[in-house]
C-alpha cells in the first residue's frame, strides 16, 4: 500500500459484514489530502459501504476510521456532526429534495449548519450554482431538470459548506457519455479551485482514468490494486484486466450456458 505521512482519512484493519456476507475483510487505507482517489470494483464489493464508513453512516464490525487523526466512531453526536460538515457527499441518485427548488436544495445545508443571513446564503448559493454552470436554473424544481442537471445541483449542494473532502458515489451512473464527461470535468475543476480531497467510487473506467491521481480496486473484501491509471492499465492481474475491459469470466459464461 502507498505510505502517506499525514493522511486526511485513514482506515485501519476495517471489517464490515452484513450477517454472513463479509463486505470488507480487514482493509487498510490512507487518503492523501488534495488528491483524487478512485475506488473501483464490481457491484456489491463494498465501495459505497466504504464511503459510508468514512462519514460514520455505517460502523465497522472491527477496526478504526480516522479523519484528521480523530476516530470518527468514538465521537459524540455533536462532535460527529461537526466532523461531517467537512464532507460533501454526492449520492448516486443525487438525492435532491423534490419539493424544493435548486436554490433551496443548495441553501439547505447552509440554513441547517450555519448562522449566515439570507443575503449571505444567497451569495454562496449563487456562487456554487455558478461553479456547476446552473446559476440560471436556481428556481427550477428537480423534476424540471435533466439527470445530469440534477447531479450538478446535488454537487453544488455538496460543496455548499466548502468541505475539505468530497465523496462521489457513482457520479456518472445513468448519464450519457457527454453528460458524464461534464461531471468528470467538474470533479477536476473542484479539485483545482477548491483544493478538496476527493474519493470517487465508480465502475466507469473512462471517468476513472480521467479524474484519478490514484486508483484502488476492491475484490472480495480486499484491495487487489493500488496505483496510478497507467499502472492499472499495465497490470497483469487477470481480474483487473477483465474489469477494465468489461469481460465476464469463464465461470459466469458457463453458468449462462447451463441455464
């Protein structure tokens, strides 16, 4: 594994299971500040679970999770709430409030977690919508937006509190290639302009290669790769190459033949 002197996030010997289903099997991970780390893996390998462990939406069965040296699983409710304001979370489906305009969706965390006046909130919301190219859509309801626009509004909401870390859960899922590339460009833009640390969970290889400083791959509860985009392309591991090329293994194909 890559050794980092001062990780912003660290997982030590983390296990997570649901009943008899072991999802994470003693993983160790350090996330370097200011970089974009992409986590790859097949569906059900625990990528999204990993994100939820980082912000204590889930708790490990064993092991410890740290943010800036603090064990998040040992924090009180109030302290944990403060720590969570350091994170922006872009959920896979966007998770906008359907009854709120784009403006109010982005304003929501500011109203909940700050003492800013409405004038100050208006300034910040306008700035964040401008960053994602949707300032003119402030009064639109989520149902009036395309899938890509909803994700961009959700991203504006994720950065409303100017977090240190942005967690992206399958950010390009459900988008056509052009809209997916817009999201990728925004990930790069926010890293450059806000100097955030980003963790991107995806199975979109084009996206991964474009945004990643570092790529990890989860397989059966453990990391089987940790390196750069060029290094994963050159990997001789058959499991990795099948994933990159989107090729089913022989056992899966044989099962189809028997069905």
